[in-house]
C-alpha cells in the first residue's frame, strides 16, 4: 500500500519568513515619529517651568560643575535642545531619530554617573532603542533606490 503526500504550501514549511505589512510598518513609523516629536517638545518646554519634575535635580554634579551657570540655567539649554530635536524629528525624521538617539545617550551617561537614577537610565535605554527604530524606516533602502535610479525612476 502506498501513501501519497499532499503537496505542502510554502507557509507549511518548518522554516518560514515573516512578512511585515507595509501598512503596519507605516503605522509604526507614524507612531514613533509622533511620539518623538511631541515628547521632546513637551519635556523641553517643561525645563522652563519644572511642572513635571524638578529637572535640575537630575543633573549629575560633575556635569553641573563643568557647565557654566547653575543647574537650572543648564536645564534651559537642555530645553532648547529638546525642543529643536522634536522639530527635527517632525521635519526630518531620519536625522531627528539620530539626534534624539545621541541626546538619549547623553542622558543615560548622566544618569548612570549619578547614583539613584539607574531605573530612569534603563527606561531611557528603551527610548533609545525606540528612537533607533524610528531611524530604520526613515532611511531609504539603498538597493531599492539604486535599482530605481538604474531604471530612471525614483524610489
């Protein structure tokens, strides 16, 4: 007695690749872009008001010692940079993602060198990964762009 196996569909193989929906990727990009536009602007504005928290209390003493002025004046500069970062994300998400990522690295270094804020540094590491995740879809696919150029079209 012989058995005949039914043909298997490509999706039934043990190893399969996951295809990400272009719409899902677009939604994730929009979500990340929105959050990394609004959050830096809100936090930057709050550096002038100290409503959400006492921002100068998060500045490591060694940084406070090397920046001119007091910690609150340093927070004013930080606020301007954060507002600018949010605007860059809104207008140029690829470069804004890198700017926010670099800024978050600076914040993480500050927090890791100031005992008692390790939990906030860990949270900011998660934000760093999210900011880098914004960079990925904001960066044109070089292969696609090169192929489109070879065909005389734009990607």
